[in-house]
């Protein structure tokens, strides 16, 4: 079914070398799209592009640090020249941050904001500049539950994601008169290299992973493909009346309040 929508469409995924972005590149490529991975991890990015090309799909890699205006502009120029104007852009690149505010230096703060928020601005701006004149296109942004509620040691991450979350509304309003749709995804804990790094950094990685699972009413971590499938839907004509929306792909995480044993009122 997806091939009907995406064959020969140009799809750019920022932060597409691994994790959620990597899964998105795979589903779009399998749906017939010409996919472009933008990432600052050259080995993983080129590796995924080579793997997909070897399987008969169309995938390209361009080095791009999303926090660099020159690199983002250069990457989108390359896409226009070599693949054609982008039909779908997924602003997904992001980095984790697990320190409280008192122990976060200004340089550390600036780096997290530069990638997680300014990166979304730069990638989405390039997308809108190309899409609006053509009255066509869809942009997807990866937000986070930390945009809405957070933990004590993630101040810079929460602030950066809160900014990206709010930016989706502004981008959706700006794109709407041109028929360009912009939506966000709020993933729960997804089993990616980022989450594995976070768990490893905990005092007890096994216990940390078990706790992460428990926090999700569906009883498991999300898989990158769970998020990629929703990105595919949001970018497709099936979502033609969806813009400015935030889609939770979180196994029920944000539906739940913390509850102790005494909160079980109906014994079964
Ligand atoms: N994994 C989760 O549980 C989870 C939950 C909520 C939100 N998110 C968000 O989802 C997105 C993807 O997360 P993930 O878990 O797949 O992470 P990941 O670390 O597994 O993969 C992120 C990818 O982005 C790339 N990247 C990072 N900084 C970049 C930069 N400056 N320029 C270009 N590429 C860059 C990395 O090289 C990597 O390929 C991030 O924005 C993250 O904040 C993740």
C-alpha cells in the first residue's frame, strides 16, 4: 500500500543513520522512496545507505551536522541537485542529556539546544523554503515526552524538546496556506542506541531497563519501527487533514499517573 504513496518521492531523514531515524529510512526506502540520510555519523550513515542500495532500494548518505547552518543548507542543495526537491522531511536528529541544571555548563547547554532545537529549525526551514513554493510537502519532527513532563536530571534536554514541540505548531501554521503539513511524534522509551547508552550510564543498567519497561502500560519498550510506521502515516496522503498534531507513540506512557499498590480499587 505504501508504495502507492511513496514511489519516487524524495524523503530526507535528519539523524537517519541509526535508531528511530534509521528505521524511518528503511520503511520509506521499502515504500519506493528515494531516501536521503543526513547525519554526522559517517560510518553508520554510509553503512545504512550501502545496505539499502545492496538490497535494491534507493538510499543516499550526506554528512550533515544539523546544528550547522552551512551544512544543512549544503545538504539540502545537494538533495535538490541530485534527487530533486524533497517531498518529505523528517527532522529527527537529537542527542540525550542526563545532568541536572546545576551541573550543566553553558557550552553543554548550547550544544543540546543547538542540535535538538536549532537543528529542527534549520532542517524545517530548508524544507519549508523548498516545499512552500511547490504547494506540496510533509514535515515530521521527533519531539519527546520531556517536552511535557520531565525528570530532575534532564533540564537541557527537556527545554530543547519543549522548544521543538512548540515549533511544530508555528511550522504547521506557516505551511498550511501552501498545503505543507507539519506534525510531531512523541515517542515513549524506544529501544535505540540512545536509550541503551542512557541505561548503561545508570548505576544499575538492568534495573534501569526493567524500570523503563514498567513505565509503559503496554509492558515493553517501543521499537524504532513502531515510530517509523507512524512517521510514514503522517507523511502520507492518509493524513491529508492532519497538521500541527502531536502523535504519542509511547505504549501508554503519558496516559498514566504514578500509582502505588493502594491504588488498585477493583480487586479481581
Ligand atoms: N529513543 C527514545 O526513547 C526517544 C524518546 C523520545 C524522543 N526521542 C528522540 O528521537 C530522536 C531519535 O532518537 P534515537 O533514540 O533514535 O537516538 P540515536 O542516538 O539512537 O540516533 C540518533 C541519530 O541522530 C544522529 N545525530 C545526533 N546528533 C546529530 C547532529 N548534530 N547532526 C546530525 N545527526 C545527528 C546520530 O548520529 C544518530 O544517527 C531524537 O531526537 C531523540 O531525542 C528518542
